């Protein structure tokens, strides 16, 4: 309530005011940024296979983004204001992998700037280097280092649905008079340890544990009745992700990639939401290896 009163006071004395704030990682705002970043984590889509220097393969992957209930989307003002977090239901990327020195591989990934449900990726690039560190007749182990840089623009603070509600009603508590142009930075970096079980029937199951350091931030640009709200909110922390994958060789050139990832995300809310605040998705992809 104090933040709502402060925002209203600032709107009276100035037509535009930049507010900068760093929030706790487990605050509702910090959870929201972490949840959105979890959808973009630059994780493996298969166990890293050794490629000769210069040889490459290309792959494409689509993963789901779970829908949040109404109470889970109340992350503004410490959990008092609803934000429109249910934008695109999927996240996709393309990747090229090439053999490198010392039996390692390098991965370069990219998400095209296609707008889906009001969310548009902006310069989303990923880079990773991986290497097998142990092999035997039963299990293989690999180490992977990854980094991701990218942003997304969406009308989160003031969505079309909010603008249609009466000013300062429960559905438009901030007084939105137009859709916002909010931009979230989802850059992150981390390390992933992978284990693969050898199989001769075409299926290759694998498992990974990843630790990701992230410093997400959101720049808010929202047209309100008395002010053009321009604010910057950031947080920082670390996430752990468990991934289970299953690859199936369709032919000498094509590989089917199936997987699911689970990322626990802590949050301290003023009320119970009845939803799952942890991030869990399902992934499907294809890899093409030219001969």
C-alpha cells in the first residue's frame, strides 16, 4: 500500500520519474523475473557427443512455458498488483554445434524475434562449450559451460486486458491508459554436469544437473493516467535445474530429442496462490547431422 501511495504522489509532482530498485531474489518481483528467465535457460538438448574438428550438426527445440494462475501473477508492489505474465506458451531456439579442439564441442544458439501473444524476443543468443570427461561401457559423463544473453519485450505492467478495466479498479490498480512496453533482461551463465547411459536399441537416456547464476532485470515503460512510469527493477541469485532427456536415432542423419526440466524457485508471498511456483517444462527437438 505504501508503494501505491508513493507512486501516486510522484505522479502529481512529475510527469515522468525513473524509479530504480533492487529486490530480493525470493520476493514476488524477483520470483517473476526468475520464472521468466527459467524458460530461457541455455541447457542441453542431448548428451554432448564428440565431433571431429570442423564437423557440425544443427538442431531446433521448442519447450513449454506453464500458465500461471491469477494469484501467482500478483507480483507488483510486493505482491499487491497483478501483472500479465501469461504471454507466449512456448520458447524456441535453433542451435549449431561444431567440433572443437581437445575433443570438445561448441554450441551457438539463437531465438528468432517472432512475436507470440504480445511477447517478442530481442537479440537472444546462447553460447556453450562441452566435453566428455568420463566414458565406459555403461555410463558416460560430460561437463558443459554455458552463457546466454537476451531480452524480451512484452506488455506486462499494462496489458490490453488491464487497459479495458476501469481506472484504479482491482483489474487496473495502477491506472493504465495504454499498453506498456516492458523489457526483461534474461541473461545468465552456468555449469551443467551430464550423465548418459549407453544403449544399443536406438534410445539414449541422459540426466543433468545445472547451476545457473542469473541477474535478471526489467525496465518498465507504462503509460498511466498522471505519469509515464519509467522504472528499473533488478535482482540476482542462483537456480538449480534437473533435466531428464531421451534421444532416439531416427536415421543416420536425424535424432529426436525429448526432455523435461525442473527448476525449484523460492518465493515469499503475502498470500497463498494455490499454484506451483517452481518451473517445470517439456521439450521436444530435432537434430540433423549431415554426412
